[in-house]
C-alpha cells in the first residue's frame, strides 16, 4: 500500500507542475488582454477629451472675440452719443442768444454803402471772429477771467452797458442820416476795422453769448475730462453757429430786398429796441449777482 501510494504521489507531482504552468499562462494572457483593453480605453478617452477641449477653446476664443467686438461697439456708441450731446448743447445754448437771423436788419443798417463783394467778405470775417470768440470763451474763458481777477457778473455788467449804448444809438438813428452815415463809415476801406467792433462784438457774439459759452465750458459733468467727444462736440457746435452767422449775413441784402425798405425800417427799430432790452437784462443779471454777494 505504501509503495502504491508513493508512486501515485510521484505521478501527481509530475502532473501538477504542468497544470500550474498552464494556469499561469492563461492568467498572464488574460491579464495582458485586460491591460490592453484598459490602455485602449484610456487612449480613446484622452482623444475625446482633447477633441472636446479643442472645441471648447475654439468656442472660448470666438466668445472672447465676440465680447471684444461688443465692447468696442459699446464704446463707439457711447462716444458718438457724447459727441452728439455736446454738439446739441452748444447749438441749443448759443443759437437763440446769437440769433444771426434776427441781427440781419441791424447788420444791413450798419453796412449801408457796401457792395455785395464787400458785404460777403465782411460776413466771412464776422463769422470767423465769432467762432474765435466762442471757442476762446468755451475752452479758456474761465482761465482768462481768473488771470485778470474778473468775475462773470462784472463781464455781464460791462457788456450790458455796451449793448445798451449800441442799441440806443441804432434806435435814435434817422433814416436819412443812417444812409449817409452808413455810406461814410462803412466803405470798402475801413470795413475790416468794423468787423470786430461793433459787428462781431457786441452785436453778434455779445456778452450774453460769451457768458453762456464760459458757463458751457466750465459746467462739465463731475469727473469728466477734455476727451475727444467733448472737444469735437464743442468744435462742431461752434462751427455750426459760425456757419449760421455767415449765411445770415451773406444773404442779408436779399432778405432786405424781399421785405422792402419800409418793412426793413420797422424791423430795424424793433430789433434796436430788443437789443436795448437784452442789454438791460444782461446788466441786471450781473448786478443781481453782485448784489447777492454784498448782501450775503
């Protein structure tokens, strides 16, 4: 029995290593297959993630470009709106006070005896002088007043007196003397001297216009600086006022012919009286401001 049992044990030992080796080979092959599948799956996932990341990056770039374009459009729209707002501010504030159409009869009465060419040149000079006065008042008017130690009410008082005297002289001027005086004073040789005073200052761009222009330039929104929409708006508005002055004075003779002498005489008297009233109002505005400082 012992012999037989020993032989059987030896035969089993000879068979078992073969089975063990086969089992190891099977396990190794299966492990290799599992590892290969896992590697392939990881590679597939990595490629999908890379493709997804590329798509997301492309979308992100397009979104950033779209946001940049929208920000640019917003900035441009804001700048254009500021430009239009500042232009309309200057035109709306100064055009009713300058009133070149209403000053046309006075311009005709002071330029009697001039030819059409001389009146055209004079209208151009008045328009340029008015543009220079408006721009100077807007941009550096406050600095000029501060340099000389002059307050705005004092400018209103002095300018009001000049406007009153000019309007009173026109109101008392007779028709016959007006023609001879205009012929004598406003000829082809000396109209350049009258282009600034009294035709530009105080009749066209007077103390009232200068005061408003200084106020427009000084009363900016808090925190705002001299950026290009503000500067361009002020320039465009002033240029429009100057163009209206030139066109009104350039075609003043045609307007006078259309209305006739009698109608123009009536309009000149009314305009002179209104000019005196405007001077009184400007004078009172300055005096009232000065009296407030004395009382308080």
